[in-house]
C-alpha cells in the first residue's frame, strides 16, 4: 500500500466535504466550487498519486518548477493552474500550457501572454488578480485600475477573461478576510455589467480562509497546506 497516496486522497476528500458544507450553508451547490490543489514545492509524485485517485486540478507558482513537473507528468491529463506572480518576460513559457492563469495583474503581462497565445493559435483563459487591501508588497492590480485593464484585455482575441482572483493579507482569524472576498464579488459583478459579458469565476480562499471565501461566492479555491502538509523551503 502507498500510504502517502491514501493520505493525500483522504485529505482531498475531507477538504471537498468542508467545501460542500460551506457551499450548502450559503445556499450554493457544491458543484459550483472547484478545488485547485496547490502543489508548489511538493514532488511530482504527489500530483501523480492524486491524479490516480481522480483529482485533476493543480495550482503551481514557479515557472521552472512547473515546467519540470509538466514534463514528468506528460502522460497524465492534468488541469494546470498558474497562480503565482508572473514576470512578463516569462509569459511565453506559460501561455497555452495552463487551463487557467489566475494571476494576471498588468497590461504588459496580458500583452505578452496574448502575443504567445496568438503565435500558438490558442485562446488562453485568464483571471485578473486584484490587490484589494492595497498592500504594497503584494501582487495584483489596484482596484482603481481594474476596469481599465479589463477593457484592454477584452480587446485581445486570444485571451479570454473569465473572472477575478485575490489573495487577502494574512489574518489569524479567517472571518477577517471575509470583507476582502465580498469586495471581490462586488467588483466582479460591476465589471460584468461594464464589459457586458459573464465573468463566472472568483478564485479566492486558501487553507486558512476557504470557508468564508466559499460563503462569499468563490468558484475556485486554492488549497495547499491542508492537502499536502507544510511546504519545504524554496531552494
Ligand atoms: C501557495 C498559495 C496558495 C496555497 O496556500 P495554502 O495556505 O498552502 O493553502 C494559494 N494561493 C496562492 C496564490 C499561493 O501562492
């Protein structure tokens, strides 16, 4: 028996139960919330174990690391999500290789992704990452600049905007993140009206705060530690 495999499958099953419960409590359907297992800094073998147990969505942050994993796991039908900070000079390695890029936060990055998507003749789904708490050290576009960036992205034929993502500041108490999540939902609702197209996705909620995120409308939650345990240091 592969105990790691069982451990991981159990952890995913438990998180899914919690997600379903939070969804029901908020009058939503469990199917409306997808779990993205954040596998950054964990080995490719963990991903393989979970795929064999039926989980397909994985989130990764670092270009070089995920490129290696995609090579190692090329035989599997993984839905890869890029969720980390991305420099526009690395966009060419990411466009076309991910089901969804959650972390687009500048025009320069959107343009670089678009250029690559055009050359590959693919349409790349993206989210715009919003820095709601306006923390200077965090990535994400300022709320004031969101509409303008969305307008520019909407002109790019090979980029499809499907929603918004945010990462709240670290709080000891998950309830304190709730206003950030409800604000992202309001921003999405306003932007939807502005661009005149549905923006179905809200990527919000991590290990420490996914319950209020689901209650506030998350459709994608990004959970690492709760599934894989503590991350080894990056190096
Ligand atoms: C690492 C990371 C996560 C997962 O965080 P956990 O607290 O381990 O669940 C989620 N989202 C982003 C953007 C991350 O970088």
